[in-house]
C-alpha cells in the first residue's frame, strides 16, 4: 500500500479512484472501465510530475524521511556482492543503527558502512531509527581502520536524523566518538565516497560523510540540525519548521551551489520510494563513476585533497 505525504493528498484521491474502479471491474465482467482508468492514470502521472517539479525545502524534508525510501540494507543487497557484515566496536556493544562490513562493488573489494533505519516497527526499534550510539561510530572507526590497513576503498551510505542524544550515549562519550570518526575519515589513505540517501542529520552524518566525494540523492537533505530543532531554538516554536527548512539551505541543490557536495544523483519521478530499483541503480552508477576517478591515486594526495576540500568550505564567503 502506497504511503502518501501531506502534499500528495490530491494525488492520493486520483490514484484511489483508479484503484476503486479496477476493484469494481474485477467483481463484474460486464463493466468496461478501461477508458476511465486510463484517464485517471494519465491525470495522476501528470500531477505527480507537477508536484515534484518544484518541491519546497520542507517538502523535500518529507520526501527524504519517507518510510518507503530504500534504506542502507536495500542498497547493500542490490549493489554489493559477497557482503560480509562485521559487528561490534570491541569495546562495549554492537550498534544495530550502523551496519557495515567487507564486500565487492563492481568486483572491487571495498568496505561499506551505513546508517540503517529499518522498514517496519520491529526493525525500526531494533535499529533505533538510524540514530547511532557511540559504539556505532566506534564500529565504523574499526571498519575504516581495516580498510586503511588493507588498501580497500570505503563507501558510506548516510541516512540518519542525527546521533542518538540519550543519557547512556552521552555517558559513553557520544561527542568524542563522532569527533574520532570524523578524524578517521580525514586520515584515511584510501578513497572515501559518501552518498546521502535520505537524511543527513548533524554531526551524526558528518562522521561518515567527510569524504573525497560526497553525493546526495536529488530529494535528500543534509543539515547541521533538523528544521524542527532549528525552529525550537530560533523561534521557540517547532511549528515554524517550514521557515527553518528554507533558512537552513539543506537541499541537495542548495548544497551543490554552496560547494558542500560534489554531485546530485537523480531520483525517479515521485521520489526514490516509488521506484526503488531505479533509484538504487542511479546510486550504483554514480558511485562507480566516483570510485573510478579515485582508485589508483596517491594515498598522500587523497588525504591532502580531502582535508583541503573541507578546510576551504566557506572561504569564498569569508573573502567576500
């Protein structure tokens, strides 16, 4: 069953009517509703294009959070072969919000790491809705160490509202773990490619996305804080999230203009949630191109380029 977003309600009505007519036709052989259904399908297709042609930042937030979007596990299952998960941080526990391990991408041995939100109530609770605890970031550091030791490129898939802010996470050094993970990204002597496939929230995303190449899906978001959190701080009113989304410049298009990301990956009409296979294939082609550009480069140059890229962000604005 299709889950519709708030701004998709007109589309839901049209597609709902088309489904009702199909159901009626199945119960009566005498009913000929082909013309009516075809007209409704064409109207729905046009409306879908119109709705997604010029989404507002807040609407993009809704799309990026859509529960039916493909998640990290979906990408790993479709794009990687011989995936061998590695668990635990060798210190406290295994964090199920972060998954990763050894795999092959286009027959190239790699390490893949990502946030996993889950796809139903049980798995979402198990995965903590993609919000990693300190042990999740320390697991990622351990996997990046393995990649560095054996010369394996690292591919990260980012999809998190942010790091988990719970009491236990803070007691175990959440901010330190995020900082260490970001530091490890900067130190890697192998290619590091990151794709934001949904939400890229705060330091919890930066800890995986301090990469040589950073790409975003067309309707994904990447920001230092959620629109709701920003609205609560600035206006003391979480209901002003639409204004906050505008101000945060969190869309892929804004961030491409600002020079924060390197590439925008197109999504099918209606978002990745409507045609998962196509969206996953688009990400696969983008990662393949970025990886081909980086493999074989001098390790020291990879480190220098990555550090220069992030240290120079915002320098144009300062110069002006």
